[in-house]
């Protein structure tokens, strides 16, 4: 079975062969970030697929935020480049939860914890976070929890 990192490397090789510069540079940067994570700390280690996914998610988030910043600065071409890179990385991540699915998970956690009011946000987040790990951005989760608690 191919690991996620091996898949990225195979896709990089394919992108280089087909002269797909955008895909090649995006995958190259992502693999560099993965390697950097592997050598961080005292001992070099191989990352699990879940850890590799976290690195990819972080890289995708960087692209999304950079695209927004470029957009706000009136640099549409740079924003489009960042969005395209983000889209490539999104293909390696699990499908994100829809707003409805996220709201249902949050509602169940609120009911389970018996929480009410914004001060209970931490308790609800503790229940929700493991269920949505890698399936929804932290900001979206926090917003959904806040909405559910303030109703």
C-alpha cells in the first residue's frame, strides 16, 4: 500500500514529466514541508499518513490565506496562483464537512455536554474537535460552536 508521502512523490514525478510547473512546484514545496517536519526534533522519523495530512492541511491553509491577502491588495494574478496551488493540495485532503454536517455534530456535542452560553465553548470544543479532525477548519468549527451556544 502506498503512503500519502509516496503518493505525493509519485505525483511530483508525473507532474515533472508532463511539465506541469504549477503542480510540480506545489508538490515540491509540500514535500519540503513534510521533510522539515520529519527532521524537526532530536531524531529523524517518518510521518504517519495522518501527520502528513496535517502538514498538507497547513500548507493548503497558507495558500488560502495568501490568496485572500493578495486579493485584498488588488493582486488578482498572485491570488489566482495561490488558489490554484491550494486546489491541488485540497485533492490530497479528506472531503471537508458541509455546514449542515458540521452543525449537526456541534448540536449533538452541545446536547451531550448540556452546555449553554458562550462560557461553555471550551467544553463543547473538546467534544467536537476529535470528531471533525481534518474534516473542518478550526475557525469554521469555532464559529459553528459559538453560533450553537449563543443561538
